[in-house]
């Protein structure tokens, strides 16, 4: 194409013999969907400006918080691509349906951001965790992550306080209070959890030797005993 002076491999080519993650697959244009479908069906793609196919062997993991079935019905998502992707679906509930995860996630993000920023914020007061767990989090884990990053930047205390959380969250809708919880004034930041926003994750294995067990390991689901 105009201005090209060197070959530059695309995302699928770079992921050859590995895994590519397609986030928010429901927002993909129909033209891009057709290209992804070609890779899944034939294991081939074309570089921009080239007519020579490049063959790739890639495992595709896709995620979305959209209703793909409805998008298919509305003609906004290809039905053939939907069935190609929907091989190993996993539904991750929205954060409001698993509020017991909020403390662990909050401590995980706090520890990560403290390390990145070189801050000495060491924990979150118990009443602060209860407040975090009382919100509905319409933006799911990403909203919680953003809130903890802001708190890390603005906090002047060793422990994140309730007042600081109220200043960040404002007047968001509250839900039921924290269920259970340990005693103590504050919980220390420590190694946290891996989690995803409330959405569907699908694994479409393109590897010729991929099996159910490898797909489970990929997305963090324990293998069957």
C-alpha cells in the first residue's frame, strides 16, 4: 500500500503457534468479522496490500459483554462466526452478582498500583472495604480497577479511607452491605486474584492438537477430576 517500505506482520501472524485474545468481539465491524472467519475456517490471512495468503495456526480467545445472539438476530454479527467462536463458552457474572469478590480484587489492584507508583499505601480499612462492597459497580471490574487507581493517586494515608472512597464514587447506587468479612481495622494489600468483567469468554482452538483440557487451562478453569 502507499507509503509501505517494509513487511510488517499483523496480529494473527504474530500469534502464529500461540494464542490471540479478541476483546469486545461484539463491537467488531462486519468486514473485520469476515476476515476473522476466514482465519478460523481456513487458517489463512492476507497482509494489507498483498494477495498472497499467509497460513497461521492460532488459538482464538474472544470476550464480550454484548448479547451475541441478539446481535446475530439483528444482523450485526455474523451467525457463522458466532458458531465458529462459541466452542468453549464461559459466562463470567457481572461484579454486582459476586460482591464477595470485591475485597480480594480491591486488595489485588491496590498492591499492583502501589508497586507501579512506588507508593506506601499498605491496605484498605475494613469499613472502606464494606463501602466498596455496597456499590453495584455498573462498570464491573474495570470500574473497580479505575476507582482503585484514582484512590492510589489521591490517597494521603497508609490505608485507603472511607472518606476517600466516597469522594471517588460520589452518588453511585448502593446495594446490600458486605456479606461476612474478617475482624480487624484494616486488611493488608497482598497478592490478588485474576478476574474478568461480567461477560462471555469463548475459546476457539485452532491448534490441531488442542483439546478440552488445554482450553480449560488457558482460561483458568480447573480440570475435571
